[in-house]
């Protein structure tokens, strides 16, 4: 699926481009954890979607990581992923 089209469709449907708000609207849980050298990760378990974000990151970086992991939740629904800090 084309990522740009997906984003445009979500923004139009929900009236926001805030990845945290979109996660909430889509039923994706967002958790802030001390992930050491990992920026974030997406977890799919028992039909639940969870985005984990490193709590030590700056707020604007947390937003970017959330958007990145939201992409995984929408495009690779059943694949668990880790976003390393490298």
C-alpha cells in the first residue's frame, strides 16, 4: 500500500495527523517505557496492537517514533518490530 495515500486517508477520516491521537482512534495502545537503546517497537499479541516508545526521548522524537510504529501497525499488522537507536 502507498504510505502517502494511507496517511492522507487517515487524516481525512479522523481529522488529525497526530500519531498519538490516531493510535487511540484505531485502538492501538501506546506505552512509554525505559527501552535503553531502543527508540520504539510495535507488538502484536493476541489480536492486541501495542506501540512501545522510549520514555527518555524528547517529545518531538517520541512523536516521530510513534508515527513510525503506527506505520508498522497498519502496514505489517502481525509482525513485531523494533526501532533501534542507531
